[in-house]
């Protein structure tokens, strides 16, 4: 018996460090820093992202977001401008969720760049409370927010759950589940700009071949210049096989943006959920770095064939679920690696 005990002790001594190392690699830490109005998320002690909910910004957002190789996938401007950052569309910041027209208020385009005398046309998403943070093999963050006008009158109550985890081959995963409850009758007229948005780092943009101007619903024109440097290497690929600029305005249950940064290829995949309104979503995937899923804006993408005009009566609720998968390596994320993560998400 003593010999068996000694062998068991030796075996545990050999196995335990590997077990602890594996647990450490998968450990997700979610920590609130209330003094700075943010929640910090790390994986195995390394930065993943931060949830920023300061009252000085017109919406909460995740920023920065790091790929597994430690490279940021998000544009720094306007929160933390980096060299070579484009400065168009100052409302594009990190990863966010809002919409261009909610009862006539523009939540999407609101930013510091809007003049004070024009602000009454824009909505504001105010984070009310961090409801839960949880660390472990998966990290969890739950918060409550209010979609308001400038006088702080509520249109919608929002409850969002983020699940942060790791997948096969070290991929990083963000699941976002957002539930709206209408405080009053709420209309989401069909509009181009919405809902889940990500503004990527300059290197991950697609090359812009010619300077172009974009006009928003309030008539504000933004100029995007043609790409002049060779560091821009991005591309799109959808579940339906659409690539490059052809991905914009098409439907699919997922869309991937990939490009070179830090010596590796970084892949970012947004996955729609079969239970979402408007599934499969239209991809508002621009070459200049806006990567967005818009399930409620269908008219402009379908050439006037379909109009959504989504509505919620007072007290009604709606839920939107999305998965964001981030990978880095010598090549873009393969279909063999991606498919199980898409299927797993779609079945829950």
C-alpha cells in the first residue's frame, strides 16, 4: 500500500502542473474598475478587451480588442488615437450595438462631433448598472442600460450579457446577447446604419481604390480617401462565398474579415443567430474598416425589394444574439475550424 501511495503522489506531482497550466490558459478574468467606469477582461493574464461605459461617451463599447497574438484589431481613434489611424466617422469606436433610427432619433451617428444645437436629433445609450461579473473558464459580464433622448426620457431598456471564452487553436470568442424591452411604443424604421458594429485597425481595412463620400440620414457627408499605404491588406468572405467589396449588402449567417497585422493573419468572424429578427442578416461591410451586421435595415441592401420597419409595443421585448470569433496565425481561419463554433452557437 505504501508503494502505491508513493506512486500516486509522484503521478499527481507530474500531472498537476500540466492541469494547472491548462486551466491557466483558459482562465478568463472579468474585473470591474468602477473608478474609471470600465470592466477589464483578460485571458490567462493577457489583455483581451475592456467594456467602457463612461457617461462622457454616447454609448458603451468594447475597446481595445486583442487578437490571440496580442495585436489590437480595433481602430484607436477617437478613444485612443494611434499613428496612421483614419479619423473619419468618429462614432465608430471599438465594438458597439445601436441603430440609426429609433422613434426618429439617430443613435448610430451620435458623437462628440455633433454640434450642441443638433444633438436633439440624436439618441444616447446610458449604462445604468453593472449587474454581474464572473470569472472562470468563461467570463461573464451583464449590464443594464437605457436608450434615451437628450432629456433622458427612456425609449428602451437594455440588458446585455457578454460571454468571453476561448475556442479551438486559441481562438478568442465574444458572445453578445442583448434584450430590449420597450418603455413606450418603439419603431425602428428601415435604415442603413446599424446594429452590431466594429471599426477595425487600419491594417485590417480593405484597400480603398478611390476617394468616396458617404452621406448619413441627417445629411452629414463624410469623405473617405483612397488608400495610400501598403500596410492595408484586409478582405471579406461571407458564408455565401461573397468576397471583398461584394460582401457589402449581402446576406449570410456569418461574415469574416481578415488581413495581416503583426506578422500574422488575423481573422474576425461575426456570426448571426437563427433566432434573431431579420435572420440571416445583411452585412454592412465597408472597405474602409466598418464591419457591421444590420438585420433591421433591409431596404437599401435589397434594392427596395424588402422593407423591415421593425416595431415593439410598450412592454414588448426582443433579443439579439451574436458571436464574434477572433483568430491569429499564418493563414486565415479555416472552414474546418470555424464551422463547429458557428454550429455550437447556432444551436443554443
